[in-house]
């Protein structure tokens, strides 16, 4: 596939990194020549220095025969105009744009073919807000990912000493929770992936990813760790686009306090929000946090634009008694540094955004992709098409499907029914198949599994 990526920032670079290893023809455009040189030294890609929305620059990048343009520069306007030019001048089939400003996103008519012809709109702030909401709804989880419109969830949780299943093998799962069907998709032990078998014994501190119907998540989690109490009180540090959206989404069901250092912004937010208590101050100020009852907070979520401020305020909140702390971290190196330390959950905007992008890039019919373990693994929702002659999966039992090494099928969604994957489950046409791939180098093999042969009409 020939793909032009506009913008060599964190998201653009990471998408290029993901796709360059998968036999795609990648060209990256950016005005920063040093950043482009660093990318070219590391990856087998082509780079062009120039303004991403200029027709001559797009032509130089080969836009005439490109399959897709991914516009992820730091400017909403450049991303939108580039998609318009790609459509009008070069007739590019697929145009993806990252747009951040709520003022644009609220006007859905803007993104029609006759205005700004964007086929796929990516809003990082909305994706991050939804990601945090799922974590708040499922206290104790490290990651909560939705598939098949929320019918199935993949949940990552750290196993603790004293969990009923810790020290036991996986085949005893059914005995512990009769009537509830689940499948452990992967286990990470000391950073290394372990493919789960019936005789695999769960150890304390294992990071366990399991698939279950949404209604069964808490029951399964209770087997791996002591369940945390439902959240009531939430404190948010940062009143930017993410903090504001998050408070708006939470304030109906939770007691929310939001702290921001900017007086004008706090005044604006306090007028917009109905029930949130908005405070002007420094979220890394100990006296302010104590005065506002940080020791009673169920969740402290730092979502400012400053990684260091987020990390420091979250660490302070944890030391002062907050039950769970989350920190938004843009730098990939920082994510690895703080995850599983004092900070309970490190939220990477880059990885969340990439997952949404990959769903539209993968070959075969892929409905959803989630990037996991800082991009090392992926969870994929693929749709099975064809029949037993034209497809490698339709009409076959899961135990018969030749999955690439390190790949497991967690569940099959058929209409409204959630079928947890067992070896004798037969895949039917139009089933949504949820797969966990611990080695992203195997992704092309997974994609080929779900591509329909030429005999299918």
C-alpha cells in the first residue's frame, strides 16, 4: 500500500514505524528536516521536506497514485486543506485527518465530501477521554478496550497475591466462576509475553489480558485481584481540551474537581460545566491538594500539556493518599519509566491515536485495532467474509485455524451474541473475530488470514 504521512511528530513517526515494517511504501512530509533525517536513518521510508498542504509537495510525494493520505500535522487547518487538495487534485481514495479543535468537530457538516472531504476523522482528545472513562468505570484495570460496539471488552489487570486464581492454572477458571465464560488472551510476566495454555499458572504481578462480555468484567477481575470499590470522587489536573471533556463526561455520575493554573481558563470552564468544582491553582501544590481532600480521591488524573507536571502532580497525589493516579504522558520513554511504579496508569496519547488509525490501514476487513504494551502487541477485531472455499477462517473450528505464532483468538461476536473462543467454535461468515497478537511483526500474516480468495463472488 502506498501511504503518504503528513507530519513527522510523535503520531506521524509512530505510524511510519508501525507501517514501514509491513511492506508498505511510506513517504513522510514535514518542514523539520532534522526530524525527517532521524526518521530516514531509522526506517526504510522516503521523506520530503516541505509544507504538507502544498499541491507541488504532495505531487513530489507521489500523491497521484497514493492509496491513502494520513494528515497528522500539528495544525488542524493544514490537515483539512491537505485532504481537500488530495481529493480535488489527486483523487486520493482514502483521506485521514487528525482534528483537535472542538470548534471544528462540533460542525459535522464541515467534513462532507463537498466541503472538507475527510474519510476518517481522528480526534485524540475524544479518544483519550473515552479511554479514561473506561478505566474509571473499571477500577483496578490497567487497560480497558472495547470491541464490537462495546459488546466485548479486553481488560488488562495485574494479578495480586491473594487473588483466588493466583498460583493456580488457567483450566480452573471455570470452577471458580461457573456460568461466566472468559478467555485469557495473553499474559506478560516481567515484560515478556507468555501464551496462555490450560496448564499455565498465574503468578502474582503477572499482567493478564482477558476477554469477556462487558457485564462479566468485574466477576473475572475478582479472580485475579481484590476488587477496588467503585469510584465516587475524581480530581482532574488540567483544564485543556482533555480535562474539560473529561469533567463534562464524568460530572453527571461522579463528584468532580478540576484544577487549572490559568485564571481566565478556570473562569471559562466554570461557566461551561454544571456540577464540577473548578479551582484555580497549581495541581502540584501540596497545600492545595490537602485542602481539597486529596486523601479521599478515588482517582487523580493529570492531563495537562506538560509531561513533567503530570508525572510530579500524580506522584504527589499518590503520596498524599489518592487511591489511583493516572498521568497523561506524551514522551514514549517516560511511559516505560513510570508505568507500574508510583503512577498506576500512564496514558499515551500516541498509542491511543495510533490504534484508531491502524483500523483504517490494515488489509482485510478490520473494524478495530488497539495498540498494546507501548506498541509491541495489538488487539484486532477482524470481520470474516466468504465461505469455506474462499476463506481461511470461515467454516473452520478455531482449533483448526493456522494462526501465526503468538496469536490467540479471544472471542467471536455473531450479531448480538458474544461467543468466547474455544477450540471447537466454528467461525461463520460476517463474524467479528477478536484476536490478540503479541508480536506486531506477525500482523501481515493475520491480515492475510482474513482476506477473501479470488473465488469469492
